């Protein structure tokens, strides 16, 4: 258990509704740290990571920030390049996360929204893991409805993620997103209430 706030790690495979559930936790008064949003901000226009990324990967940034397609082409086919990028990004995210924890030290519960929580071994840095999950057919319909998504892309993404069944097995709590939104919202509120009561 961490000192201070109880840290929940929220994760789930693509199309499972993680962002929707993160917003529900926020509506319940739980501060949410969105790792992906922080990275997007730091890599956006005038982002603090741009100089280091440009130095490591010349031509990969511009006035709009990181040229995601160009940088992606470089790093996803080259494990060493990806490691160099992660060595730039991860310490910066860690520093922002520590500030977030300090700013919310008086809050009983905080939530880290981390898509690759298990894949990157980041579950070791949280107190409890919450996994969002829905039936495979629901997940498939959601994902394939996204712009520019194809069966092949979907299969490639799934291949890189810990399977949903394994995530559920390793979770402390599972939130079902294959039901009406009100039921999911009720489950989130009940979990927050239960955890808050335990901490009193």
C-alpha cells in the first residue's frame, strides 16, 4: 500500500470503454491521471519534450508538435529507437505523475488511467487494479466502428495487449462495460463508496 492516497490503476483492452469509466470515476470525485493525455500534451505544440525528441530523431517534430506518423515509422520498426524514445518520455511522465500525487495528497483515492498497465509492468506502482471489460463481440463492434480501423489493425493491436481474460484474472476489481451505461456508472460509484469506507 502506498503512503497517502490509495492509488487505483485503471486499464483495459482496446474498445473496452476505459476512457468512459475514467470519466465516471472523475464524476465520483476521484482525481484522474491520464498518462496518454499527458504525453500528448508534452509532445504537442511547444511541448516540453520536443527539443529532446527532435535531437534524438531529427525531422520528427514541427510547429504542430511531434509528427506522429513520421516518428511512429521510425520507432515501431526499431526496438532500439523505441527504447530511446521511451527513455525521453517515461521520466517526464513520472515527474508529472509525482506532482499529481503531491497535489492530491489529501484525497483518499486517486486513479491512474494507464492503457498498458500490465504490458509495461506498471501494475507494481499502484495499490489496486481496476480492469474494464466487455464481451468480445461488443469490443469488436466498438473498435471496428472507429475511423480508419480495419480487421488487420485490430488484430495487430490485440496481439500486443495482454488478453482480456488474463487482465480480468489479475484485476482486483472488474467493471463491466457490456451493460447499459447507468449500470456501469452505478458499479463505479459503489466501488468508490466501498473503498472510501474502508479507508476511513
